[in-house]
């Protein structure tokens, strides 16, 4: 494509969930669209390809779910308790997890548009299924969903990206692969296109509106160290190697306002020996999220967090930071046989760092890097700690907690007393960064004076202001879809006004 050729009404930078939703929405609203993807085709989709596919939305009961999961009509639902996840509950979780710092306007839009957007995603070929076995355990012959996540995307991240891109192809939207955007074309009237690298050459692609949806800066070790702090350059990256923060920097270079938690990120427990970046052959299965049913120990042999503070959906994205802060940036998760049936399939993959033994004395020397003497003392103290006489129940915060320890475990604190014992080595895996661009509720990027930059919109992980300190599982995909759809509609209207 020559530098003088007009590209499209709307240029979308990125090719993941937010970008594809933006492109499809712009197309639906009458705009011609082109997408730029820095990765080759087989690695397309950014972090969306690596996600497990959880989708958080507000719903008022089983009837709402039936509209999203048609297969429910053929299921025996007598032994499934669906409950609700209302808009008020969603608001409460977002406020509680972010210490009430989340942008109130953006949060309201995301939540109030969440169910509607899930319905719209189905029209774009995305399929949903129930999360039985991962977010609903069978207790007393009955499944009960917990954590507000009854649905996940069929096929996980790869299924999501494939479905959306089939719709992109059906719409005739061009995707230029291995074409990273490196700058924005702008003048006194706003943004008029992008500067990109294609086949080793710099090209200028003109458009009437631009949507940035190309992720945060988690793939850049330099930016992680600069903004997140010491040792973050040592963290593994759970997903793509292509989210280097370029989209954010392009906007900042023309006066966009930075916002959000720039020293914060979504970081979880990741296999100790995982590669530096995500591996599509493994996907998100290097994750190890069932720690609420066991204990963590660090190199000193000490516990360092309350493993049972809450369901993992509300703690896993902040506990990666806790692991990174430990000596050597690693830890081990320890389980006994009473709970191993609850562990997700991620604990049974071939590429895993695992130790097993019939006694803790045998297990201790197998925990690479851990002080064996102190480890045995820690397990003994944990097992001997007083507990209330309540039943273990993985579907609720059961109140089965310890007392008298330096760090008590609040829930699911069963004793480790049934061998063989399993241990899994983990480190920190960073998913996405929380700092980014300031947008309004129409997804227009704001300048440092708080005014919209004409022709520039944003969606997805490069939007700041939604997440601080912590994260609710499944809300990232929903945020990307909601503001992707809004940005596409807004960009199409902008393009129409500029014709």
C-alpha cells in the first residue's frame, strides 16, 4: 500500500477481542474498516488468544443465561443452582477490588452494557458455555456457581479470536499482518491516520478515524521496570510478545492524557519454568489458581499470604505480585489428597514444575530453593492451628479458618494430612498493565486538558482507569468488548461527519 492511498474510514490498531469488536461495530455502523496487526497471522489476537475465556456480565437468573447458552435447554438443570449476579453485585466487586478508585463513569458503562454486549457477541459468532467444574463444584449432589462467573467462551481465547475473525473476514474487513503502527497522523483538526511499518518500509495510512486497541506495555521489560518497579523486568509474560506499549506512547506523543494505575498490573501465579512469553501450544494452562485449597511457601519455607482470603477470581490477579516479592521471585503451592480432585486441568499438563511425596519429610528436599527445616515447621504449625467446627465447602466462603498464626487462612483451611502430597512451583506471570489512556464514555481519547482528541478512540487493555491494585476475573474481556463496540460506533459516526 502506497503512502498516498486512502486506507479506510476507520483504522483499527490491533487484532484481539477489543480490536475485532471495534472493527465489527464500525462496519455495522456503515464505515469501511482496516485493521493493523503487529504479529503474523498465526500469532494474531494479542492477549485475547492466551486468555482462558471467562466473561463477566450482570444477569438476573437462569433465564438470562439461557439466552446466552442455548444448550441449557437440553441440560438437566435440577442439580444446578444459578443464583444471580446483579449490576449492584458487579459494582460492589469492582469498587471493593480497586479500593473504590475505578473510574465511576467507565465502570457504569461497562456493567450496564455487559449483558447486552454478551448477547451482541453471540451475533458475531462467539459461543458461550457453562463453567461447571471450574467455577461451580459439586457439593451434596448439587452444583453452585461462585464468583459471578457462570459462563466462559467456548474454545477459550483461541475460540474467541477465531470466531471474531471469521466475522471480520465475512464482513470483508482487511487485516494487515506484520504491520505495526508506529505513530499517529494528526494536524490541528485531530487524527487523520497512522504511520506504520510494512515490509521493512514506513507507510502512512490515511483514515477518517483511528481506534487504538493494541494492548498495554506488559511485553516491554524496560517499561515494566520503569513503571511497575524493581524486578518486574524479571516477570514472565503470560501472553503475547507484541504488547510493547506502542499504542499508548503514540497517543501520549500527541498530547493524550495518561490515567489509571501506572504502577499496577494484572499478575498471577505462573509455572516456575514457563517461557518468557506465552506459548500458544499451552495457552493459559501455565496458570495455577487453586491455591485457596492449599498453602503457599516461599524460599524461606514461610507462608506469606492468606490463601483463603477470597475466591481465586478475586485474588489471583494480585497474588502474582506477592510471589514476585518473595526471595528468588518464586513460591510453591502445597496440596493433599483431600482437595486434588478440585484442581483444574492446568495442574495436569505435561509441562509443569511439580513435586510429590508420601510424607512432608520426603517432600521438603524436593521443593527446589526452599529451606526444608523451616518448611516442616510451617506445615506443622498450620496443621496444629485451631479451627472452627465447620464443614469444608469450596462453593462458598466457608469460614473454615485458622487462628493463632502469623498469617491466618480465612477460608478452606483443611489440614494437610492425607498423602500423597503434591507441590507446584510458581513464579509471577504478568497479564496486562493497568495504566493507560484516558477515554470518555464514547471511547474518545482525552487530551491533557480533558478534551476529546478529534478522530482518536481507544478500547481494551490500553485504556486506563478501570483497574487499580486488583482485578475481577472475566471483566477484562467484557471491558474490551463493551468499549470496542462503543469505539467502533463512535469512530464510524466521526468518519461520517468528516466525509
